[in-house]
C-alpha cells in the first residue's frame, strides 16, 4: 500500500496559530520529496475518520492540549495508525512540567527550586507555609502554567508585589502553576531525532526572558548553533538531555530545554514532544547544523513513526 500521510495541525489549543504554521511547513517539506501528504485541521475533522480515509501514517504538528498531551496519541494507538513522536504516556508526562520535574528529581537529575501551587490553594488564600516556601526561592521568579507551551501565561516577577498578578495570569491557562527560581545564566535547547542528539543551541534575547514575543514576533532573538560550549560542556549537556529524555520514556523526536545558572551549571526545564517547525523554530536550526535539509528532517521524523 502506498503511504498516505495526514499532517494534523491547528486544533483548539491556545497554540493553534503556531501549530498551523508548523503543519504547513511540514506539509511543504513532505510534498517537496514527492510524499503524498494532506493537511488536516483537527478542529474541522474527526480523528476517528483517519482509518476509513486510508491514512497510513500521521505526522503530528499539533501543539498544546489535545495534540501534545497524550490524548491524541492514545486515540491513534486505538486506531492502530503509526504516528510521529512519543507515545501517549511519555507525551502526557512531558506536557506536565511538575511531574516531569518529580521524575527527574527522583533520578537525581538537576532541576531548579520550585513551588507547586494549585488553583484551590490560591483561591483559598496563600497560607503562611506556602508564602514562606515561595519567598525562600528569592527573586526574580518565573511563574508559568504547568501544562502549556509557547510561553503563554508566563511571567517574570522581579518584585514580590506583582506575584498575585502573575499568578492570576498563569491560572487563566491551567489549574496548576509552577513558581520557579529564575536562573540568570544562558538558555539552551537540545533536539533529539531517534537516537541522535543534535548540537545544542544557545538562545539570546533582548527581552527579560525567552517569551512568546521573543519566540515568534521580534527578529532580534539570536540562536547560536554551535552554542559556544566547550567540547566537555557540550558532552555533559547532551548526556543530561538524553537522560532526561529516557527517564520520561520519550521517543521519535523532540526537544529538551535547559537553563544554566551563573556558574554554567545546567538545570532541566521541560521536554517538548511536538516542537514547533516554523521559520523561527529551533529543531530545524539544529538539524541544519547536523546536515539535514528541512525536507530531510521531516522525512526522518516520519520514518521514525510507529
């Protein structure tokens, strides 16, 4: 049977617009290689119809809830249609920043200090114990929704008086919020394709941190690949990233984000199991340095679908 590929994109999450851009780029890359690929917006089609429409593989270009959190992956497992990226369990855990950190801590991998705050705790009023835990993190703080991407709902807090406003913003996107110590070193991201760890990328932005504007709007964010690390540091970072990836049970392809402190000690932030593939995206940058054209990259990701 000739392969007929569905590129799933769009959806209903807050990352819909980014997903549409990723999906169209992937579609173009596959078509350039003569692969029969079709763009499907999951807002308009039923996933259950994929089988009867004879799609043989699924390229997931969805970001956020409903596409990156294991829900779609579980349905595709039920339909017995191979798809790109991690399985449903690894996708669900990776989407959950807090539970990712708990697993990493359990394996002795480095994560920054954080406080987990639920909507119920916040609505009940922050008691002295929770306040003490938050204050012990020091300033500045990064406030982020637990499940989400593209920096929606994230704030940098330099003054404790603005903490409540930042929490209110984050709770618009999730019922659980992560309050983290802000690390003031360099930010890195490392992509994985199959068993291959790609060269790290160092990110520099003029913004206070690598937020939505820095990712998708302004053109002055800089991506350094190679990142400027020494050979020993690069090896250390790649080993850390691969350990983090394996602990969560990830497979196929994805990206691990890491922050360094002022002493260049690395701390794990999160795993993206369905990263962006737009003209601002990081996986294509690293892949290009490793010798992949964009079309070769999407073909390799598709090849790994299972």
